[in-house]
C-alpha cells in the first residue's frame, strides 16, 4: 500500500473508554503500518494524557499531541489533527467508540476504486447498558440480513416511539419524500456512487457523522475545510461542506464501519448528551451556517440537508426544561434561521411551528 491514512482522535477525559478506541485502530485488517493515528489531548484531567503517551511510545503509527488550553469541544482537536496529518486520506474516530475490524480496508478500497473525494458507510448504535443494537438510518433499502446474518438490528428510531409508528408515519414526515434522482428505489441497493450531491440529495438525509467516512486529503486542504467552533453541530457543518464541494461520493449501504456507543447511564455521559441551552443555541447557529452554505444549490438540497435536523432540535427542546430567558435566546436564533430558510412549504411550516412553540413557552412561563 503506497498511501497512508491519517486517523484523528479528539480526546478529553475518556480514560475508561480510550484504550478500546485506539486498539480498534491498531488492530485494523489494513495493517497499522499504513495508518497515522493522531491523538490530540484537549487538557484531560483523568489520565487520558498518559494513556496516549504510552501508545505513542509503543507504536510507530501513533502520535500524541497535547493542547496547552482546553477548547471546550471536539472542533479544535480535530483541526489540530488535520494540520498535523501527513496522510493521503483522512478519517476521524471519537475515542469512546470503535471502528469495525475492516473499516479502514473497506473504505480505503472503495475510495480508491471509484476515485472519489469521499467514501462512507453505515454504523451501529450500541446501547451498552440497554443491551440492544440499532442500525443507522439510511434512505435506501438495504439487505443487512444477508450482510450480517448473525446480528439483529433495531430500526433507526431515535425518538423512542413504537417502531410501527416510526416506520409508517414519523420517518416519512421527518425525512420527506424519496428523491429518486439517480438511483431507482425498487429494491435493495448496495453501493450508491455519484459525481456530486445534486445527483442524489437523499445522501444528505443520512446522519452527518464524520467518523464513518474517509476523505481524500486534497478535498479538505484545497478547500480549507475545517471544523467550526460549535460544541455541537460542528460535524454537521463539516459534513455538509464536504458533500457540497466533493467531486465524487460513494456510500456503502450494507456495510457497518463504526460502532457508536450510547452512554445511557447518568454518570457516564458525553457533553453532547447533556442538554443545556448552550448546546441548542450553538446547534441552531450551525443550522444557520449550513443553510447559508446551500445557497445556489437546489431546493431539494436546501430542504433535506436541514429539515430533519430541525425536528430533532424540537424533540430535544421539548424534553428539556428551560427558563423564560433561555427560551427567549433560543427564539431569537430560530427567528434568524426562519428569515433565510423558506425554500418550500414544509420548511415554512416547520419554522412556524418552532417559533409558535417557543413563543407559547415564553408566554406561559412564570419566571
């Protein structure tokens, strides 16, 4: 293998999970001699810094970088990793998760075969304490039973409602109509390959995670694509920008490249699973940034890249208590997005329902 893959890990206080994440890279079937594992410590206080130093000393493929000040999110460590990388291709791992054993081999082989800027695949959501595994959402019919005959996957239902309601009602509302542009939907699809995102806007309906993708280095460097400084929403903005600017995208609809662990115990939660007003405020800022990026693209791209996330934002807001002043802050941000996101009737209805809900909460608040 002539190429090298740089894999970037943003690290902050993930000590109990960290070794498992790094080991999933060390043991990749592609061979760790073909990897550059860049571990960026963002001022951890739980011993994570010592762990990555141990790996850097033991393995030639591992590089440990230590920030002098904490950045408050994954964005800056990821950007540090991009700048320090030397690989021909770039990938990302959240260190409390795992790559599947052949993730790098399959994704690298795919991006080389099709000579695209991006190749990506599906992932498993593993509810470690709940004891079940959920497939990631795909707008395309798959054949996971053939690909993984010994595994059972729950449907991609993140709203915790009965599957029959999700499959027949909510999913259709959430993700909208099927945009059958390049690929027909009359049966299972294994590989979706397009030259640009306009050829298959439905790819934007897939969760915008950076960690189940491989990127050609030139895509990031030539377009100066970096993570924005949001506590949450930085991966959404990054993914959308890469999709909009990519020359060629490949999606593996029947391959699981990543195990995403859901920390569902009260004392074991990541910052993005702890809902506060800053999280939703910055998430809305990310939506505004993303909507501005899609100017000049089709209405389909503008709609599907944002609308499902708006419903997710509303679901999160409804299940989190906020004060009157906090709701006023959030309403201001929603109104900023409302001014520019009027691409179709559904978008207008979504934005109106969001502002009405926030205004009602503010009006009825006793604080």
